[in-house]
C-alpha cells in the first residue's frame, strides 16, 4: 500500500500539482462525503480531501478528520492513496499511516508562494504561512521527503514523479 502526500507552505502549489497529476491520465472519479470528503478515481486511487476554490485538498476536511481518515485507511486499505495540505500533513497522521502499513512517498514543495497567497479571496497571515513553512521543513527532514521546486511547471513535475501513486495516472 502506498501513500503519496504533498506538503509545503500555503500557496506553494500543492493543489495545482495535485490537479495536474490527476488530470494527466484522463481518469474519471466519484466524490464521497462520508465518513469524510474524498475522491475515488477509476484507476482505484483514493484522493483525500475535496476540491473547492480557495482551500482545497485536505484543508477541505473538518479539523477533527484525522482519526476518521486513519480508521478508513486501517479498515478499507486502499492500495493507492494521495493527499495534500496541512490538515493531514502532520507527524501524527503520517506515522499512523506508516503503522498501518502504508509506504510513504512524501514531497516537500518549495518555491514562491507569497504572491499566490495574496491572490486568494481570504489570504492567510504571514505568521501562519511561516509556521506552515517551518512545519513542512520539519516533516521533510523527519520523513526524508523529496524537495520539489514549484518554479517548474506542474506538467513537468508530474512527468518527473515516479512513485506508484503518480504512475497510476500516467498514460
């Protein structure tokens, strides 16, 4: 079982890369709302969180969603799972997924984010962004994440990713 997860500060391009990744193979999907928001793709991949304007990915989940997601992974055991965002981008969640048996493929996105954050309808405060930047760097070091520069196009990044989850979307 594999879990691909994207971490990084707000506005760095996590949702953009996730969208590019899932559009790559022209798969269809179904959205599910219970026991939390997720998407099941026709190739069997489960994408945690929801797609919405402003704060997509796992940030679309309730603040207390982590235990439900862990239970879902423990009992449903989807072979391929992907996610991005701060809500589940935590040491506790990533360790829980590993303890269930998921191999973690963690990507730490780094690059210009301030202008993207300012373009949002409700921009996050710089202090929050700095905290998320620090948290992401800590997780990257702890779990041996691969740093990805978001100065390259999302399509180029998708072509370069070779983990089992991203491979499931390649044509």
